[in-house]
């Protein structure tokens, strides 16, 4: 009997790779199949370089085997995750994690996404400020056009819950904030994506942008540092089941 395999697709950035990897592990458990990446030298090298500071555990299969996997379906088997997430395809190409599937993110996945070291940290003054204030983290990818009305609604909502909140916007140095925001902010521009994500993750509260390039960084930074007293704001246009009370729909 032919062994059923699950192929996980490479993504362009580490946060989207988190999503595909997480779904790979989740689906492999649900369907009792093994998950792999294609052993394409260029893509594998790029992936391993991007993800080298995390604890991901990956196996690889040949290009021919990968192509065969993508053409086949999991025969006579539908995979049911939470709620409406169903699939028959044998490859994982998701780069946006569905909020309805949050409780499927197991402890072993969370452990895989921990930094193996923090040698890249150099901006300890910023980290100290983040840790010692009611910090709000907001990640904006320079390729996205953020909805400033949504950001201001999120800030006003958080301001009701937080004493002396401080907003930290993580964005490229060439990115201009083209709107007046409800709270004063500190713009953080760091070339090293690892340090940027580490600082974003350490912000106590988060605003997640519902945009293609910004979502994953905000989402995973929220998940990996969430505590019951940390508030996370997400877009009301994302259809979800009932979330925990510290997740605020705006």
C-alpha cells in the first residue's frame, strides 16, 4: 500500500512559514500522514537560512516525489479541523492562519517557534522600554496599505482598558505613517527581522492588521506571547467563532 504523504510549501517570509508549518503538523496528526518539504536545493537553503534561529523539525522528499504528492488527494479521506476547515488536498500552501483554528496550535508547535538563542539582540534599550510600559505592538509591512481608521478604532478600544498605553509601530525606515493616530507612537525600524519579531512579540498587547503581508507577523507575535491579561485586537471583518475575552474584535 502506497504511503500517504503531506507536502508543505515554502513561503517567502518566516511568519508565513510559521503558518504553513503549523498546518502541516496539525493536518499530519489529524490524517495520520507524514509531512515533508520538497528537497529543492535553492528553496531549501533559503528556507533553512530564514528559519535557522527557530526550532523547526523538517523532513524533505525529492522533487519528483513532491510533484506526485501535489497531484494526488488523500484517497477516501476528508480532514476535518475545527469548524468549517476541511480539505482533501495533500499539500499545505496556507500562509494565513485561521483564527478559528487557534486551539489546534499545540504546545509542541509553540516550542518549535521559540528562538534557539537571542544573540541577534542589540537594542536592549527598546526591549526594556517595551517590557516596562503598557506596550502595544503593531507590525506594518511596507508593501501593505494599512487601514488607519481601523488602527485608530483599535487604539481607542485599547485605551479604555490600559493605563498609559504606549504604541510601538514596527515598520521599514522608508515607510511613512500617513495619518494622525489616536496615540503617540514610537516607530521602530530594524533591519534584522529576527530582532524585529522578538521585540514585537514582547509587546504586551497587539493590533493585528488584516492585510496580506502584515497579518502573519502580528498573529504569531500575539500567539507566542499571549497571556490572559494581554489584549489582542483583530479586524471585525475576519469571521470567527467566539474568542477569549482578551481578543477584541474592532
